[in-house]
C-alpha cells in the first residue's frame, strides 16, 4: 500500500490518499499519517486495514498533483501534523560499500592503503552488523539531522544556507516510526528520500560530519507500507538546464547493507530519549552513491531526482543557493 499526504495551501486543507494509479483515492476520517497510525495503535488494528475501511469516493488525478497542475501539493511522506518538534530526523551512514569508499577518498590519509576511520567503521559493520535475529550487533555510525521542520516534500526547494560550503544529494530510503503511549516503537513504512548534506564541509575534517548533516532534506512523495526492503534497485540523476549531467544506478536494502535493519533499529531506539511516547521518527538508512563522490558540484537550479523500484514515483527537488551574507545572531541575557 502506497500513501501520500497532500495540502491545499490556499485553503490550508490537508488530506491523505492511497495511490491507485492513475488516481489518488482520498482517505476519510483523518488527514495525516500520524493520526492514522495513532488510531491503529489505540485500536490494536493493522494500519492497512484501518485505512482500507476509510477510503472515500473522492479521487484526484495523480499526474495533476505530481506536476503541480492543481491546488493540491505534496507534503513530506510523513510529518507531525501539529508540532515538528515531536519528530526526530536522523540517519545511519557507512551502511553501503560505495558510500564508505567515497568517504575513504574524502578523508584519505597520506599513507597509501591506509584505512580511514570511515572505512574501519564500515568494516566493523561487515563483520558484526548482521547478527543472528534477536542478538545485538556492532554499533553503526549515527547522526542527527534535525526535528521535523527540516523535512520537505516532492518538488520543494532544497537550500544551501549562507553558512554552508556546499550541498549535494544523498539518494536513500528512510524508515518511519512512531512510539506508542508507552514508548514502544512501531515501524510504519519506508519512503524515498534525499538526505541532502554538505560534503565539502565534511571533507575539511570528518569531525565536521555532525554540522554537515544539519540541513533540510526531502521525503516522498509516497510512504510505502511494506517490510520488503531486502533488495531494492534505484536510479539517481542530476539535471541542469534540461540536460542530465550525472546519473547512476543504485542499490539499497539489507542485501546491500553492512547492517541488518533490526540492528540499525536497536541502536537507534536503545536510547530512552528516543522512545518518548507519541514521538515520530524518520531515520535515513544510508546511500549507495552520490554525485559528489564522482567530483560533481551542484549549482543553483540543479534538479535532483531519486527513484526506487517498488517505492512509487520519483522524488524530485531543485537546489537553491542562499548567497546572502552570513550575519551574527545576537543572543540576549534574560
């Protein structure tokens, strides 16, 4: 089952819909994935079943929304409908070999064949990231991107801030979770994602990884209610002035990762403060490849396109560079 979240900005009206190509079938009763997930938890019922019971007769042509021809616009594939502070956005890097090799090149030591800390951590994952079910494996890399305010939708503009050095796509899948009233995490599904990051800042020194990740990012257009992510093929491309300047076939899923999903989930939710009741979590699962790793620098107006087989339509976002002067923020004493 594939779900989208929509908003009509003119009327400030939200809705959610099931994808039934070429249409979107509007779902009644609730207007956010978050509310439906909470209802499913409260009623102890499968989310798919609850959604199926609330389908309306209203349909919207998917192409019209996807191409921006009607008043409806996409929201991120999931969000907190009331307060973005109750949504944590985070991720795990060094899960895919190609990404680890890109990091190795970015942080390469002078000595030939010397393994950087990035490659060492990837190797730890290869050796211990897929333990037997129910057992705890090697701890992966983990990073924080922000709260729900950094999540943007299909066709939204991703911005390089005036304090940034660069910005580039990271084509990934993101897993979506919700904590019940007792703080137990539940996985809702997966979405196509662009974990937009500042690779130039990170390349200066790998200790800059943390601030390089605190950027806006994109999620959607669809949330897919599935647990089948063992082997997922995809495609990422960069378009400039109507021409493709870079593209690559990509892979993700547990078959292509150094860690099992269960291990990544444990090491995220082992922290009690990640299990606060009713919180939403969006967790990026790592990239197989990105253009910066092949010496491509994005420019203002470039279009980033990410698509995964079985995950619905492609996620498309344009790049904007904020060229305004960086200014000090005045902090006052109370």
